[in-house]
C-alpha cells in the first residue's frame, strides 16, 4: 500500500495559483486580505476596551489579571496592556514564554500558567480579564474549567471576550460559514485551503451566545450578563461580565 493511502485528511490545494493566493493574499499578517481587515479589527478592539471601562469601571489602585496574553510581535495584540494607564497593576498569564511581551511591557509581571489551573489563591485579584482566549482552551468542559478558575481568583469582576460563532466569517481563517458545521465539515473545507488545524476543537472551539450564558451560569453564582458586540448589525463578539462584588 502506498504511503499515506489511509490518510483521510484532505489534501492541500497546491497549484501555482493556490500557492500565490496563500502567500500574497491570505498569509497572516501580511496578506492583502488580512491587511484589509486591520482597520475593522482595530475599531472592534477599541470598542471592546471602552466596554471594559464602562462595564467594569476599574479603579486606579485595583489589580488586574489578564489571562491569555500573547507574545506576538504586534504590540497592540495585547491591547489592554497598550491602553491601560496603570500597567504596574496588571499581571499577565500565558501558556507560552513571553520574551517579547516583557520587553514591550517591563512593568508587568508575566506568569506562565494554564488558565484552567491558575497558580493563585482565591480572590487574589480585583479584576480578571481575558480577551479572545476562551475559544482556544479546548472542549466545552475545558472552557467551563477556565471560567471557574478566573472567577475563583477574582474578587470583584470578571470580563471575558470571545468571538461569536454566530458571525458568518470566522476571524481566525477568514473563511465564511464553515465554522457553523461540525469538525468533520470544517476539516473538509479548511484542509484543502491550508487551514486544516483550525478544525481541531482543541485549537478553536467557538461559542454561540446561549452556550456562553450556560457556561457562565455553571461557572459562578455571581450575576452575569453577556453583551453582544456587533458589526453591520451582526454579533461579531460576545462579552461576558460577572460582578462578584460591588
């Protein structure tokens, strides 16, 4: 039997045109398609930061734990750290080493840890914040563990933002509609386009608003609300706010 005969994974389209498209149009972050989305991404990030300030109203002396920062060379990928004036009150958590992050934000303590099992005592921080991380932690049970942990270590408020599965374009791949299907359908579509890894729920498992509301109700006894951030009238992101204390 020929090597790979039992490999059911879809083959990546490998024509000269497909390679050119992936390299020049679709490659992140320099492809033309991704560059075209940058103004919208910046706008929605600014909206989300204002929503954090409005709904959580952090006080200057309060401590903030940011769970799931990135070591991306794009500094504004960690936009809480870019925009928040009292950076010295932030502690940042990531599963990866944060060398570039620490060079960009030397006043912030960086901790390598898994958000499902945080190395902090109960109520260690006034506010726990997490942006665009919940969809990457794994199964629905993993997501529940993640929410329980961040609620455990927060004393006053929790702010969690995650892309909405209801939006017609998946922001991780820029492929429309496929993310509405089960993993097998996503694999069949993503694979030939060179995005096959995004079909794995351990890498990407987006939520509908009702699913986030259900997880929040199981993660904490505190009052919670799920806000919808919209683009062209459609829900692009979900924002969960839990008020643990006044």
